[in-house]
């Protein structure tokens, strides 16, 4: 008979410091996924999910790159386990994308006229002052704002 493999995850040192916040954000995510979306547009139902996913990624990014409170091992563990979006964090490290809300907002194939999202336009260049992104509900993530 073959051996049964158990999938025990070994948590790196420092996990107990960030676990409560990540668990709280996971609970918010479950609540947002189960929330009824009656009366909302199809795209509006996903906005809270995008917002919470952004919060989790930004939390881990800030702990590692800005405040330097977690180790590289813990940072890599969080990325590997799906607690943060690796590609979004990679964009935040590049100049001009420090405040990027989601990856869909910078992909030209998802927009009219093959450009980026309206939330990527700096506020002083917009014709309308109050704008919400169709994809994630962002009101402005341009670096110049």
C-alpha cells in the first residue's frame, strides 16, 4: 500500500506576527465573495474582491520593502502560498506603477482604443474629475496624483 502524504505546511519564523491580519483579510474576502450582488452591475460585484486582494498584496509589500519587518523567507512563503499577488508586487517596484490598483488596468487589450484604463490618467489631465474604473472600481492610481 502506498504511503499517504500529508500536506503540512511549515510556517517560517515571523508568521505569527502577520497571521492575524492575513486571517482577517481572508475573512473579509470570503464575506465579499458570498455577498449578494442584487441590483449591481456585473463588474461592480467584483470590486470588493479586487480591493481586498490589493490590500493583502500591499500589506505584504509594505512589510517587506518599506518597513523591513519580515524576512525574505516569509515574504517568499506568502507569495508561494497565494497570500499576495507576485505580478502586482513586481509592477509596484517599477517606476510609474507604485500605486497601480490591479493588473487589468494597465493591459491595453482590455480597453477601448488599445490604451490603459482611465484610472491611470493623472487627475489634472482628466476631463471629468470623478471617475471609477470599470474593472476594479479604482478612482485613480496614477503615480502623479
